[in-house]
């Protein structure tokens, strides 16, 4: 891979992106509309959950001291003085020699400190016979055991998964402050590019890069607008002007170099963007660029499918996620062991390798993909591993961090 004096290091590029992008504004959204949004504040429980000490089982609320010696050979007889159900507490106090019939989720009545499961009892009218012990706290779910009043249940910048939504509901939240998701204009350039669904003339190709980028943005609930523009200065200028006026961020696909027909950079320079970099020591994806135009981040992505996707995943996606308020803006990672030696051509570059995963002894195993088709390699990949600058070889069996794509 040829060296380029203008190319900067991958880590330097990421730092430039994340330093120069800030989260968008904050919305207050009903809880059921917050899935996969990002919390815009630390959130603390407004209530205890459960709000009372509650029974974990159907059985009888009792005083545990009375069952200290209970067994099949030494049954204990207690009088049942009432019933407690979820939402319908018993007002009677459990006194010596008494018990309260209790159902799962019901409040523990005053005087009781344990619940004996009904399988250890026999009922005889208003009395039960108990044949097992029940120590203090047995079968009781304590107040605040799920969520305690004042407990932090969600952190600023945390993605609101369905599980976290459930905890927030239990903690008393009906609305949440969340960061606004960005709207992204995706502009595919080139005389050869045809919109999906239209007839395909000889020598043309469908806008598969744009479809892939759109799918990734939609995965993170970003609104997108899609544009295909020929290699025409007037059309491309007009499209960029409209995009910067109507979107929070811009992705361009193709035309990323500085040749006669690679117009994107030339036009952005004329429009007065602030360029932070154009070309990274990144393989694939070296022609990626980043800058700010009228306060909006613009990412220039190369046209080749592997370079296009890698530049997006490693540079543009972290920037878009930072814009959406994510505390850790990037792909999720797992630890994996590679199953073959990996050798790259240039230690001065950061290289990313597509691959898939399988189960192994003690570690998830990562296998590099070596398909001849660029698109099939992308479609078949479940993850990526990084060979950082300064490293030429990863030995077979090396344990690395792998990014998850699926």
C-alpha cells in the first residue's frame, strides 16, 4: 500500500472526530418511545421496587420462631386469620399461633417475618399443619430489592435497551430525557451509479454502498435522506447545500480522491468547510475525510465497497454516535482468539480484517474471511479485528478484541 505524506494515523483521526462533534439537543420522550435512544442524564429511581416486602411464593406468612422445630415428625398447627393477595394486603397482625394465607407478590403482613411454601402445609378448615421450618426472611422479596429509591439506574450516554426500559419503568419513570437522534444525508456520487429498483444499463452499477450505509444508520434509529448525484459540479453543489440545510450530518460515498471527476472535496473547499483530515493510514478506507460545514459534520467515504464500509464503521459511525449522545461511540466488542496467523503488508498502517465467529475452548474463535467477492465478504462477516500501527503479524491463537457487526 503506497505511503502518503498527507495521511494521518487512525487514532489521531478518531480523536479529531470525537473532539469536534458534540451531542445534539435533548428531547423529553414517553418511556415507550425511548427504546435504543440515549439517556441525556444520570437517572435515579423515584420509588422503591417492590414498594413493600412481598411474598415470593404462594404459601403462608408466619413468625419463623414458631417453626424452628417443625418437621414431618413434629408438625406445627397454626390458625389462619386472613388472606393477602397482590394489591390486596391483609390488615390482620400475625400473632403467636397464627398465619395468613399469602399469594405471590402480596405484602407481608405485620408480625410475619417469613413465608412457608404451601407444599409444606396441609389445610384443615381455619387451621394449617406445617411440616418444615422457615427461617427469617424465607421467601420474602424485600422492599427496594429490584430498585431502591435514589439508586442510579441509568447513566448519561447509556443506550436504552429493552431491559433498561423495564428497570426505568419500575423506578417510576414515565418520561425520559434523551439525546436527539441525528438526521443523516447520504449522497452517492458517480455517473455510473443507479438507484436500486431502476433498470440497469450496461456499464452501470446499483447504489449498494448507499443501501448499506442507510441500513447501518437505520439500525441506530437515525433518520436518513438518500441522494444519487452524477459527476456534475452544479448538481453536486446544490445537493450539498440542500443537505447541510436540512440534515444534522452528511455522508458522501464515492469521489473521495482529488482527480478531475472526484468533485466532492473540491466543492466542499469552495463551500468553506473546515477540513480536519483527508486520508488516513487505514486499510481498507484510506481516502476517508472529515470536516465541519456550517456546524454540521461531513464524512467523505471512498467508493470501493470494503473501503466505503470500513471508513464508515471506524470513522463516520463513531462520529454519528457521538452526535446522538452515545457514551461509548463505536461498535460493541468481545474478546476472541484468532484461529490462524495474520500478516499485513505495512506496519505503518492500521488494518482491519473481516471475519466470522465460532465457539471454542474458553474463547470465542475468530476466523478471517478470504472470499474473492468484496460484497460477499462484507455480507458474510460477523465481526472485525484490528491490526494496529506498529504490528505486522498476529500469531495464531492470539487473543484480541473483536468488533461485532451482527
